[in-house]
């Protein structure tokens, strides 16, 4: 009986490891600009039946930003905005994941432009065959991360939309 309880506990602790597929999308937008980040790396351990055991770590290459406009890219990467020379990566590390109905919430530390803040992001997880897809939509306030000047020409709130297909590893 004790052995069955121990084995049951061990299987509940282990979360499935997922690899990010190449067709992911990390988009940002505001009224003045929109674009994508072309390069991300992630370590995802997630089991939809045991979200409390899950861990998600993401690293985004800030220099991979692309707005589709060379002049806008240059400005966004400059020291007046993201300052990719000084802050080459954007990271997110989960602290906890909870289930809320058919959706989930991940709370963790977002480090952007040298500033780390705890955020909570709602997301969905949909399985399909041997893969799945994580999707999320949320806003961040750029001045919370010392990006640009307060009250400047760029909106305070930046919309982030993520679609991250994954496969079991």
C-alpha cells in the first residue's frame, strides 16, 4: 500500500517536457508600432493535469525584434527604447501555474530592459496529436520597465500575443 502511494506521488511530480516548434509567434503591438520577436528559447515542463508541478522558462533575443520597417527597428533596438546592446535578452521564469476553468494562469518574473517584475499571464493549452499549443494575450506597461520616456509618443500599454506550438520531447 505504501509503495503504491509513493509511486503515485512520483508520477504526479513529473511534468511532461515540451520542445518549442519552429512556427511560434511572439507579437507585440500598440497604436504606433507592431512587430515580432524572431528568436526564443524555452524550457517547458507542463502537465495539464498537474499544473502546480509545471515550470516554464523563456528567453527572447531582444535583437531579433522585427517591425517590418528598418528605421523603426533601429529606433526600437536603440538606447531610447529596448537598448538591445545593454539588455540583449528578455526572460520569463514561472513561479506558479494554476488552472482556472479550462484556462491557466502563470505567475512569474518578467525581466525586460534590466527590470524584473512579477506578472500573471492567462494562457490556454490545447493538445493535438503528439503536440500542443500554448496561447496567451496580455499587456505590459512599458514605463514599468523604463522603456522610453513617460508620456512619450508610444503608448504606455504594449499588447503581447503569443502562440507557441510544442511537441513532446
